[in-house]
C-alpha cells in the first residue's frame, strides 16, 4: 500500500485532477448534478466511497491510517462527501452483523453509490421511546407484510430502499419483539408524504405502509432480535455525526469562521471584537477536541469495543457545537443574518438564515440531547439509577 506520505501525495494529485472547482464548496444542495455524478463515479472507481471496506464489495481496502489521510485531503479540498445512510450506517452494520448473502447483495450497490437508503425508525408515538414502535410485520410464506407508519424519515421521497424497525412479535416485551428488515420503497403499499420544516426544506417525510412486502431473507440479525441491531446502527450514526466537521462547514460556501472574520474585520492582526474573538477560539478548540474524541470512538468501534456508547457523547457535543457555530455566524452578521427573502440581502445571507434555523433540530434528531445524556450517564459513566 506504500507509505502514508506517498499515498497522501497520490490522493492529493488525484483529487486535484478529478474534482471540478464547482464542487469544491462542500455538501450543498445546488451542486451541478452532472459534475457531481461524474465525481461520484470517479470516487467509486477507486473504492473511495467506502475506503475501508473490503475490495470484494467495491470498497477501497485501505487501512485506518491511509483512509484518514484520504479524508484529510478530501476535507482540504472541501470535496462533497459521497456517503449517506448506506455508507455511514447500514453498511458498517451489515459488515458486522449481516450474512454473506446479504453483504453480497447490498454492499456493492452502496459502494457504487447506486442505491439510496432511508431509515425507518421513529413513529408518531415512538420517538425518544423508540422501543414503543407499532409498525407490524406479519410473516406470509417467505415474505413479511408491513403495516404502519414512520415519521421524520430523511430522504424517503428519494430513497430506493429502507432499513426499518418492525414489530414481529406483539406479545413479547417491547424490546424483544422487534426485527430489523430491509425492503424496497418503490412498491405498492408504500406512500411517502414530505414534511415542510422551519427552514423551508422538505428533507423529512412521513411514510405509510399498507401491505408493503419484505423478503424474510432480508431480516438483519435474528427475528425479534432487531433491537440489538438497531442500537449498533445508532452507534455508527452517532460516531459519524460526532466525527463530522459540523453542518455549517460543508453546507455553506463560506465557513462560519470566514463569516466572522469578514464581518468583524481585523485590528493589528487580530479580530476587532474581543468577545467574538474569544467565542471563535472556543469553537475551534471544541471542534479539535471533538475530532480527537470521535477518532478514539471509531477505533474502539472497529476493535469491537461496543460496551461504551461514546458515540452518544459525540452526538451530544456535535449538536451543541454546530448550533454554536451558527449562533456565532449570526452574531457576526447582525441584521444581515435575519433575512428570509426579498431585496436587501445577498444569497449567502439568506442561505445562512436557513442554515441557522436548520441546526435547531440537530439536538433532536438521531436521539435528543436528553436521550444522549441518559445514555452517557448509564453506559459511559456507569452512574447507577
């Protein structure tokens, strides 16, 4: 595989040659589709959509150090992250808990970024108390018939498949009668209804199941043992969230630090406003500390050390961090950060307003801050109830 330095130089040169300048703005919704599609194909051809996965499934086969070097180079170029529910959540869970047949069926499509996934967890009556879910799956021959409803399902209107928690034994204790199952979204009996959010976007949906069908062979883990699978997947999700650089950094044309520096200006080489200068320094320290903590969490997860839910610590700190980043940017912008539409505001200012509103939900989705604190108390600090 060669030295880290040689690989990093190779990765830098490859990204320089293959990543168009129009895409060097992070993850944005308005990226040119043709250019983004070509970039995804190029990444997939190297196995870099999932750089640490085995090459037999289309991954890159890199070790941790080489994968970290690749991620650092991609971040330096502000390359859009090629990922999603498949690479960040379902794929790692399948690699650990799926059968050989399930891995062979689903992982190559994830590595090629050909299959879009969504997550069917929350329900109107089962959010923080997820184990109270009521969506039913009844076995008929070699298929399950799914009936029920999910809510706050990200990307459901664009997804090809869903990984879903269903109740397969309504008589069992609530944590023991749940199964984790995969099935296609494009079929009779699946209806998707988008939800408009406070920032004007419609990334979340309600999903209604009325006789949808799933193959029995697509149950991940044992039947009625889905709660263990679900928790493991959430550990991957929370480790990924906590290890990210913050929603603001990749989503805007400017980072929050760029905004603060531009709006506040400099006096003798330092930010002119001492209060915002201190806030900015604190945010940068928080980001660095969180990055190191989540690197440790990922290494523990790879080593199979799953007893400590350190991912919950990452999710909690990450949610607060990105909200703090947006708050800081809004303070620097002043009245220019309060626009919604119309003249008098630049597009980047209107975008910032919506991003600030969007991050208000970061302490809710993926497990509320209160849920994360309970998990940290019980499973990380081992505080008795």
